[in-house]
C-alpha cells in the first residue's frame, strides 16, 4: 500500500541563508523549510531523488505563509536504460501544475497544504516554482516551501510493486490468520487457530489505502515523540482488529484521539519555552520544561501506555529492537532542534479540506497556522541545524555517533563553522583549502578579509586548461562571494566587490570562459547586491548602488541585459518606500549611462512600465523619483515617451493629477510653461483684454459725448450766423479756423484732435460725411462715425504715446510741450526743435544725435524726415504712396465703423446703416 517515502534534495536554483534544502527532508512542527534567495530570478527549481524507482500516488506541498509562488509545476523522471547517472541526464515528464492561493483572506497567518493525487512512475521529482505573489510581508520577492511529502510504492524495473518491511509483516500476519489452510512460513502444519473473516481486514488490505499517520498534516501538528507513540498504537489497533480483540482496538482508538490532543498541547509548551529562551527568561523556560515532562508522564500513566503497547503479541512495526518501556519513553525522545519563532503554535490549528483532485489543478487546500510577529532570519541558538526525528534512538547508536564525531574532529571546528557549513562549503574547501574557507567564515573581519585576499591570490595562480575544472573553481569562488556579500563590514564588502569585477573582467577573459559562465556569476551575485540597496548602513547601501551601476556597464555583463532587466521589474504600489526610491534612482543612472536601445537592455517600454508603477506609489518620494525617471527618459527619446502617454489636451486626462504632473515636467524640459503657468497667463491676458476693451468703450463714449457737444455748439453758431447774416472773417477776408470747444480730458480716455476745423471749413469740405483732415468721404461718418474714423483710421492723426489722446501728426511736438498730461517731462530741443524727455535732452545735444531743422521745414515725428511746413506737404507725406513708411494708418483698409446704439452702449464691429441724420446740416456743408 502507498506509504511515506524518504527523499534527498539534490538541487535547488537558489537557497537563502538559514533556510537550507535539508529542511525539506524533515517533517516536524519545528522545521523552517526552504526559501529562495532575495530578489531571485524565476522560475526556481527543486529536484528530489527518491531511494528507488517509485510509483507515486500522492504529493503534498506545504507553502510558506507569505512567500507564496503563484504556480508550481510537477515533473517526474528517471534515467534512461544503461545511462550514466547524472543530474542533467534525467528525462522528465510534465504531470501538470497546481496554483496556490495568495493567502490574503487569512491575513497571511495560515499556510496552504496542497495534496495532489498522481499515478506515475519515476525516481526524480522536479518542482518548478513560478513568480511569487506580491504582499507587504514579502519584501524581497522570494518563494518558500515549508515541507514536501511523497507517498507511493517502490517498484522494480517491470513496474511491479516491491512490498516494504511494514507491508511484508502485514502480509505475514494476514497469512497466519487467514482461514485458507496454508502453513505459516517456517511451520510444518497450517495454522487454523483463531481464523478471521477477510472482511475485517478493511483498509489494511486495500492497495490504495494511505494511513492518516503518513499524512503531512499529522507530522506538522504533533510533537515528534507523541507522533511516534501514536503510530505504534495505530499498528497495534490494526493488529487487534485482525485478532478480533475489539475491546483492545476500542481502547487503542480512544488513546490515539487523546494522544493527538496531548501532542498539540506539548507543542504549545515547546513554543512557550522557546519564547522564554529568546527573551532570556530562563526561569520561565525551566518551568515550561518541567510542565512538559510532568504532563507527558501524567498522560502516559492515565492512558496506561505500557499495557496498550504490550497488548499485541505480534509487534511488526517499529522493529522489535527499538521497543521501549513507559519509563524509557521520556529518555528516548529523538533530539529536537529549537522551534522556529515564526512557527505558529498548534493551539490555534485550523484545517480546511476540499475535494481531492489531480495535479492539473485539483488539490485539497489545508492552510496551517503560523506564528506571528517574530523574526524570520534568527538562527537556532540552542540545537543548531534541525535533525530528522527518528522512530527510536538507542544508547548504543548515540555513543557510536559521539565516537565518530571525536574521530572526525568536528568538535574542534573554529567558531562559526558547523557541520552544515562544512557540508555546504565542501566544494570551496576542495578548491581553496580548509584554512582559507575557515577564515572567510570567521567572526573576526580582518580574518575574513585575509581569506578573501587568499582567494584572489589563488585565482591569479590558476593555470588550469580543463574547462570543467575551471568551472568548479568558478562555482567555489561564487559561493564564497555570495557569502561575503552579506558582510556588514564595509572593508570586507568593498573588497568582495573588487573580487567580482576581477572574476568577470579578468579571470573569465583570461581563461576564455563562455557566456554561460559569465551569466552564472551575474545571476548568483546580482540578487545579493539588490538585497543590499535597502541596507540601514548608508555606506554599504551607497557602495552597493554604485557598484550595481558600474556592474551593468562592464563589457562582459552589458550584453547579457541581466542587470537592467532585474532593476526594471515593477514593484507594487505599497512596497517599501526607501528601497523603491533607491531602485528608481538606479534605473535613472542606468538610463543616463547605458542609454535606451536594444544593446543596453533598457527600452522605452520596460522603463515606462517601471516608471508608471513608481509614480503610482503611495509614498510621495517614490512618485517624485518616478517623475524624474520619466523626464530623464524623455530627454533621451521624447517622441516615444509621448506616444505612450494619453493625449495632453483630453479633458479627462487633465483631471488626473498624475498626468498633469507628468506633462508639467515634460513641458519644462521643452521650455514651455506648465499647466498652472498657462492658466495664469491666460487669466492675466484675459484680464488685460477686458481692461483694454473697457477703456476703449469708455474712450469711445467720451469721444461721442465730445462730438455731440461740438455739434450742438456748431449748430448754435450756425443759427447765430443766419441771424447775423455773415460768417466770422479775419482781417484778410478769409474764413478763420476756430478751435472746437473740447471738454477737459480724463486720464486714460481718448480725445478728439485738438485742432478742429471751423464751420466754414467744414462747409468748404462739403457734407459732414467727409473728414476735414484726410478728405476721405463716407456716409458711415454720419451719426458719430466720424469720431471713430478720427480714433482708428485717419492717416493724418495718431494717438499720443503718453496720454493716449488723438492728435494731428504735425502737431505732436506742440501737444507734448503744451497740452499732454506728461508735458512737464518734455522740453524743446535747441537743435531739432522736437520734444524730447528732459532726462535725454542733454545727451541729444552733447552727442548730436538729432539733426538741426532747416528753415521753413518741419520734421515728421514718425520717420524723422524733414518736409516743408505746410498742410499739403504733410498730407502728401502722410497719405501719399511714397510718403512716410512708418505711418501705420497710411493706405489702411477702411473698416466698417462702430456707432453708438440707441441705448448709448458701444457697438464696435457693427456696420453703420446708410441713412441721413435726423436734422439737416448747416448750409454749405
């Protein structure tokens, strides 16, 4: 029948310190299990070797409570016939895979037990663990397995099941009591006494029956000593059933149930004792030990353990030479290592089972509780490395082990070097010698550095040409480098970094090693380097960060693209802020040093994916670092970065503060204003335009009011002239040009020209739809349109640059000296007779900047050209095709003029209707 099979772990892709693969070979509540290294590459593989070729029936996997792989693939294989035994020569068949739960529902306080039913033959079991679930406890993206249990039957080459010792004894016992008249082996007469009905055999004769005592959950709950006793009682119960001693079987069944509770309680005492030891409360530890022993003896006495153990005449398991008496039980307890502080007490054990299914996805889920709030990496200070609990350990065996230890001299090992260290460092010892390796494992940092120098010297002297021997040396070197990269002394750590560079850039090149050898070094060293970027020691952290960037730039490493690929793996938004910031800073430096192309291992895709995770982090410093990374990438390849961002003008995008911040950073690089600056400029421009429009409307209204007053004055003068019978004439008999009455100007308001033609002059020019300055005639000038013409279009007029009044171009100098609000700031130049600011007047005279004005000539204030001082010359210069080149109104398009509507508000942009005024003009106009 299927039973628990022992196995040996041959290979693991990586192993974290203190969590050896040997832990998987042991089943008890105190095991810590195996864990991958920090920031390990995926997938991770574990290869197990079974004692013989086996027909596997069931596989059980107990996952870590938070270092959980997303999926585990299962392969089973064996060697081809007549094939040389080699780990790489095994032929595997993929059986399927199981998916693991992310464990969030249990708040990472329970472990998941997967039980997978299989029917396949092989000797080597290969487990492929895929990428881990990300959670707040798994800071280094590791995976872990607490225990593996393999159940099946050993088979021969033809596939026939080979009975184990237990099954053989069961068969012998069945044959002895079966009523078939056959003789028991070694007897002359067949045994017919106490025949039994085959139906009572029940599950014992079922070829597919698996004992509950072989289940992984049983070993992970029970105290090892109590578990051994329960197994014995279970065997005796089955024996009593075969002998039809049902009263004994009933007592044994009840004793098993009670002992299971005892085992859990003793396990709780063990946890409490270990906690007391951790806090150095040795009095409490002693009390707990006494409680455990007293409780154990009390229960044994109550259950009449001795009578129960001796209740069967035929004891076929365990072997008879390992039987013990009740008084021996406490003394024979198998040696136990300290319970890992993170293991949970069996007190709160929970078991949840589902339907048993096959390996492709059907599995029974059994979350096992674990201990909370305790350190993970604390070594075992009491018992050292864990040992597998054996069924029985005799005094002779213990004495023989002690003699062997004295013979091998392991008791004289230097401090810090244990048997486990010797086993793991065996390859390095064979390569570099025992003394060098012992120095590297020494507690004194100077000895460690000395051992490191000896390794360097040994590598310098290697002249070997055999590639396999060179690879053995390389593996030994990498093993020691990985050990030294965990060192907390900066001198040892930096010396180790130098050894890495020497190994890759010099030693591998010197011996012409392959690309795979370089990759082997990088894949083993890089995870340890990445693990130091979160170090609390600032010097160690800085050295690790600087070397990672330097490491990525090595010629032999750069083309592998391993470092950029590892550094740009996106992290979760709630990962540790300090490590996240450091990782982003590393990527920024890699972008600056390596660039972004196919040869560097950095692409816009992987960097942008990493950066977008950074800008979505919960910590502000990580978001700022992510924004800086996007900006650095934008400097290298702006169009590609923009193509991977949403449309900047999309209103939905502008509502997202994240994208607003990103686009602001990119706009600064392009020299453009940010979104906030654009909004401020837009608002400022809008206010300025509104103010200018308001001033324009007010100026227009003021001009219209002035025009209305002037018109009324002209009509009154016309009426007086009619009554008097003549117009005003000067002494020469010519019409005089009387200035129009102008109301006092308001600061900032536009005013009509200071020189206004008289009524007679307007009569000479014709109707009131013709400008008296430029002579332009337009019906739109009526009803107030003329004032708008003066204000914006007349080429003979311009706005004063100081007070904004509309004045004649020819009269600007007189206006600045006599009428302008800023007239106190101006003075007449003695050279050119123009108006200059008083602060500049001396410079004009001393430096002779201006030219003297010729007699009878005038100077255009726009182009500084001298022209004859008469109206025709001014008109020709300001309006002619070859006239003033700087007159902005010359030859301008006559726009449709705005007029005042009935409500008196400005109507800029409206066309003036072609209609006559309400009253007839003065005669002759």
